[in-house]
C-alpha cells in the first residue's frame, strides 16, 4: 500500500516543521512538500499530486479561504484546516467547512511545539480520515449564499413532549445546517452533540442561529430544553438531558472522554434513552468513527424512533454505518430528507416495534 501523500501549507516555518514531524511519524503518511503560502503551493499541488492538504487560515499574499474556494472549484480534494482558537479563527474555519474543507485542527495556545504534539494523534487521524471523505465542489457561488435560509418543512400536528436528539462529527457542521434550516420555529426541542473543541461550538451555534427559524445556542448547565430551541453541547464538555421539577434541562459537565470524544454523542443519546425513551426521535449524521451508534441502539430498544444518514450524502460514512450495522437505525435517509423524516416520526409517536433490527435502506419514509 502506497503511503498517503500530504502537502503542508502554512506561513509559519515552525508549524510547517512540527506538522511534518508529527505526520511523518506515521509510517502510512509521507509529507511530500511544505509551502509558505498558497501561491507557492499551487505548482507543488500540480507536480506532487498530494492526497491531502493541511491549510493555514491566515497567510500573506492569499488567505486560506480565498485559496480553498478556488481549489474546490477547480480541483476538489481533501483539505484539513489548521486554525487558531480565536473568535475570528473559529468563524473562518466554519466558513472553510462550508466551502468544502473536510476537517480542521485547532492551533494551541501557548507553546506551539508542546501544544501540537499533545494533539498529534488527532492530527494524524484527521489527515488519514480526510482521504475517506466524499469531497465535492461547493454547490453555491459564494459563502454568503450558503447562509441564506431555506424555507422550513413546517409539518403541523406532531405530539407534544417529544424530543429530537442529533449527533454528528466530520462533515456535521454543514449537515446540521441543512437539517435545522428545515425545522419550523415551533418544532419540539432539539439537543445536539457535534464533535468540536472549545470555543468553536459558540461560533457554530451563533452561525446556525442566524440561518434558522429555530433559536440555536451553545448549551449552558441548567438551560431549559423547550420547543423551538436548539441546544448544542459545548466543546470540551459532555451534555445530558436532565429532568427536574420544571421539566427538561441540559446537564453540562466535564468527565473523561467517551469513544475518544468530549462531548460524546453516546453520552447524550444514553441520557435521552433513560429519561425520554420512546418520546425521542434521534438521527446520527455524517462522521468518522462509531460514537453515537450504541447510544442510538439503546434509544431504539426503549421504543424511540431513529434515523441514520445515508452513505451517498455523508462526508464520512462512519457513525451512521455503525448504527446501521448494529440495527440501531430504523430508517436510512439522504440528508435533505432528514428534517421531514424527524417530524414525520414525531407525528407517528412511538408505536413501532422497538426491538433492534437492520434498517430498511430506503429513500424516504412512506406516509
């Protein structure tokens, strides 16, 4: 098997050197080149034909976003962004994901050498995972157009006291936008785990809030879970559903990672299974690994309704594939149909057989 060829693009000589050390430590990865900016990188891409690029956000002569947009239109290929944890860095990274970047690695605070080596395993995994991603040219002509709201589904008549739970990882920032834009403003409460580091989830929630009819916020401990509201687990913290005297609320806490993730989809889904059971409709979207699959199986065993995103519309068909393999997914749907699928299952209640079985692979839920 030929090694994975990686080209590093970063204006910092130190970062180029450190990323090269980290990636070259894996025998399955070959760093074929290092470029100080996109202008230098362009001829290297043509001659070296890398499998994956790592791309800095802020660089002289041409910034990462401008380069990424040009690249994805002319020659779509897997790109992993390397971005700072500043508010501006988070916002730019989210825009890069909208333009087609597969994933991102946050630059650490403090010592760059120590910080990057602390996340060396994550960097290697994300670069390797990028090769398994479905890379497509962006469908719209500008980043501003990608923020235009889509008319919500607006299905009336679903039962009250229901809960929607969503989990996603690689490719999930754009997938969640597609789902949430199609939910009506009075939809049942929504709780979400998207694998993200600290600070990124706040920018992500604010971006979604500007795009959707529902209210979207980064969850804080004790936040009420109520209709028309979407709560996203903050980076670096697990989130569970908690039931108190006034109803459901979010429990946000730090504990060891689960499935190498904090927040973890399994942690959220298992709490929904314990407290809400058959009143839950859950969907597992695009993502690397298996986080959420076993939690979804526990949900289905309580009588909850469950959906997995189909392979054709996933950036990485990892988490949904594992849910399907376990028999945790009742229905498999393409991404544009998941919002309608969630609401239809909420309308139907929880009368389906809760015993686990392989999901019927079909394009939509029949009325």
